[in-house]
């Protein structure tokens, strides 16, 4: 594998997953729904199950980004509900 993928493409895919997770938190955090760390975990599990597929590594990396964007709720084992955050910011882990 070319080093370009390891140092440019893979971190970019993780960042896209993080950005999607943060956008979901900011735009949909006020709704009563599953926390988005679950979606990141599902993406990682699906990527592992279909690891022979050509896009599975990208799906796993994107899932890692989504998962990390909601790491605090995972550590508190919040599965379903409303995010109780006063200040919503893009750079953070809620």
C-alpha cells in the first residue's frame, strides 16, 4: 500500500466520519433517538464482516470517526435519548 493512503487518505476518511458525527450531534442532538456512537460501531462491525470488499477499510475508518465523535456518550453507556448539552461546538467529543 502506498504511504499516501496511510498519511493522507485514511486520516481524511476518519475526519469525514468525525465531521458527519459532529454534524449529526449538532443538528439532531435535540431529538429523542439513538446516540450516534451506535452507528459508528455498526459501521465498524459491518466492515469487519465484509472485510473482503474493496471499500470495507474506508467504511471502518469512517465508523471510527463517527464513534470517536460521540465517545463521551459511549463511555457513559448512553444508548437512546436527548443530548443534554448547553453549548454545541464542532470541535469536541460529546
